C-alpha cells in the first residue's frame, strides 16, 4: 500500500506534537496476575493479510479467549471479506472518518478508542498511519505490533520480521504466547 507523502508528513507531525512516548517501566508477566481481560485489536488494512488475522481471531475463539476482546477495529472496504461472525463484532472505519491528510479525525479517533483496555494489538504487519494513530493513543498499557521504521517507539512489545518468510504467522503465535493463551 503506497502512502501519500502528505499523510506521512501529517502522521509525523501528529506523532511529534500529540503522541506521548510510552513509559519505559519494566513489566513482568506472571501467573499471579488477572491476565488480559479486555483487548483492542486492530485488523490489517491489506486484503492479503486479512485471512491470517481472521485465523488468529478464530484461534482466540477456539481457546475460549474471544470474550476478552472488547473491540475490534477494521476497514469498511473489507466488509465483504470478513467472516460473518467476526463482522458482527468489528467496528468499521469509513471514508468519512478521515481528514484531508488521510489520518483519523479527532471525533473518529475518540469514538474508536473509547473504552477501557488492558492491551492493544495491531495485527497489521506493514506500516499504516491510521493503525499507528490508534495504537499510539494509549501510552500506559501494553501495545503489541510489528516493527516499522516509521512508527518506532510506539509498541512495548515489537514483533520483528528478521527476514523470515512466515514472520506474520510466527508473530501471531508470539502474541498468543506473550498473552499466555
């Protein structure tokens, strides 16, 4: 997906002036905690990556962890591709939610991130400024996503491609492992 220069510049400015760099607190995963009880999941923008993301969601459902997902954010142009059961739970981003720079308007951003979440997961393996805008809204909860040169310092837990061919599948397995699922 080719991102227009104006969107890249707008995202950079938004990130520079609006984004708070995450706290670098040491966090520990333990069996003693309550675990993740409310997730925000952002689906990939590319149609080619959506089937793997839907398989990831089905894996969560098969492990009886689907109830931990409070909100799923997807893209309206993919509405026909979504699994019907998943579509019922997805909050869609429409063309009306963007400003002239290709980023979310403040109203759309507040509507989409409304809620209490223990963790935010971006399932998009390639850079998407809107997904990064959503993830970077949260600065004190775990944020999991794939590494990117443009969106550095956004995630607490980064999935690196390491040049592997199956890095998306391995990344999704890593997410399940980190969440203890």
